[in-house]
């Protein structure tokens, strides 16, 4: 999801910049488009961090359980 947000923001930023360089008129709207794209692209990394932390907390018990199983801790060896 964060990759999609970053790509959309980058496309908006690039689109706004290329429109400013190529076409005349509506200069302010194109600058606004570029600034919005910059903001959206900037949100991608914090969004990535939040999603990653949630996934780490969700998966951590399974990883610990599998690690203990591989090491032979907590298993019944009779």
C-alpha cells in the first residue's frame, strides 16, 4: 500500500512539474498539483513504517514459536 501511495505521489509531482514546463496558463493549479504530489509522496515512508511495525507485532509470536521449535525448546523430547 505504501508503495502505491509513493508511486501516485511521484506521478502527481512529476505531472505537475512537466505541465509547468510545457504548457502556458493555469500556472497556479499546476504548482498546487506538484505540491500535493510532493506531500503524498512524503506520506509514503511514514505509512510504510506504520504498516511494518503492525506486521512485526502480528507475526512475532509465530516467529518465536518456530524458532523455539527448531532449537528444541519447549518441545516434548522423550
